[in-house]
C-alpha cells in the first residue's frame, strides 16, 4: 500500500535553548557518574531515591529526599537534591496536564464505519493536538523537538495485509501557554490515505515530545512522564456501504460452513471501533466449534478486530484463544440454596 501523504505543520513556533547536561536523568532515574566521588556521603540515599523513582513510588522518594535535606547537604550534594526535587515536582505537574491527538475533518469518499458519506471532493483529514491544564494558574510547556509516528494497517478482499510505518520530525518547537481548564487545539498535520485494493485501512498516530518541560510559578521543571495520548482512525474503501454492521451479523455469517472471506471481511471492517470487543465475544464460541479450514479462513477478520498479530493465520492458536475467551464470558451459575434460619420452619417429620 502506498504511504500516506503528509503535510506537516509546526505546532509551536519559537525555539528553546539547548539544555545543559542534567545532574540527574529522570528517564532512568540515574545520577551523573562524574558526580559520584563528590557526593560519597549521600550516595546510598541518592541511590535509594533513584530506585524509588524508577519504581514510581514518589511518596517514598519524597520521604528519602526530606531525610537528605535534614542533613543539610551543600555543594554538589545540594545540587543533586535540588535536581531530584525538580523531577518529583515535574511528575506532579504532569498529572495536571492532559494532551491527546485527535482527528478532525474527513474525506467524503473514504469514511469511518457508521459515518455518513458526504458529497463533494475528498478532503484531507487533519491531525490535531488537544491540550488542557487543570493547574490553578497559567503554565507554559516547552519541548526541544517532537516526532510524529504513524502506522498503517490495511486489509484487502483476499485477507492480505499491508503494513507500513512512518516517522516525521518537527524540528522546531517553542512554548505553548495553557490557561486553567481552557483547552487548546492545535493542528499538527494533514494526512490522506490513498487506496489501491484495500477494503479498509487503520491509521494510528503518536506524538512524542522530546525533553518536555513546564514553567509553573516561575520554575521550569522536567516532564519526562508526560505522554500524549495517541489516536486511531479506520477508513473504509470508497465502494463499501457506510452503515455500521452489527457484531451479531458477523457471528451469524461465520456460522455458515464454507463462508466467503470477502463478505466476512466486509462485515468485520464495518463494525464500529467501540464494538470490536463485543464482536469478538460473539464470534469466540462460533470459532471454538468451527472446522479447521473455516477457522483459518476467518483469521484476517480476527486480526482486524483484535489487532493481534502474534497468532497470524494459525487456526490452532486462534481456537485456543476462542476457547479461553468463551470460558471467560460464561456467566457464573447461581446456586439455588434453601434458606435456613431462625425464622424458617423445620422440615416436617423432624
């Protein structure tokens, strides 16, 4: 499948200065080895603090830091303690931020399952960054760079899959100011998904911020735990009907011995994304009793619905999956036990 056409737009406009080498890296919660001879007295405490950060135990990390500060460190030891405090405060600040990608607009000729088909020429979709802060005061976000990662997964009528991955850099980023509970929506890219013979194409997008920081109350803190939530969009071939298919319809069709793969795939790709799990629950018992040839034929539908590539076209692996899912979805039987207590009359004859 040919690659999606990209037209990248800058999200943020002014550049950041190059950061100096960090005394403490939050990525691995490690101390610069060059500093260790100069902080020997505090090294065990700082190693314990690093371990707590690596485990995500921020309460323990703050308790260790408080004990270090009680010993009144000076010089390099004080700088390391300050660096750890900035990391902890940055992690706390990140929890009050929500960043996510979303898709705006749409191409009338290629629509998402269940969406109406509009008239007119096909228009590119727009990928946007939505950002909101719940901090009580305005904050500024910085990033030295960003990269946009995309993966495309298409399937044709024969069940053949087409996959590709792309990375695009946004080399110049600056500052983004967020007011309390006032969302910002910024265009990141335009994209189009050209079709050849695919029934549907799934696109997944991730925006990775490089060395993000936040300026809050006059302090600039690292945001290494800040993650932009990815987004995913399914696009149907122009010749497919636009109405969403009920999950039960796919299950009924797969019940037919010797079912046709193109018709099964058409039903699978038209199931709305938020109902894929429901579809998998319904088809699992059908697959569990299906003959091996039909089960192998159904695997492209299962890969599309589940996103699972590990099982491939192996019918035995998918049957084991179907049996396990069927058992997990069986209701727990209710026991009809007699009620016996002080207010219950004893059996006759006792």
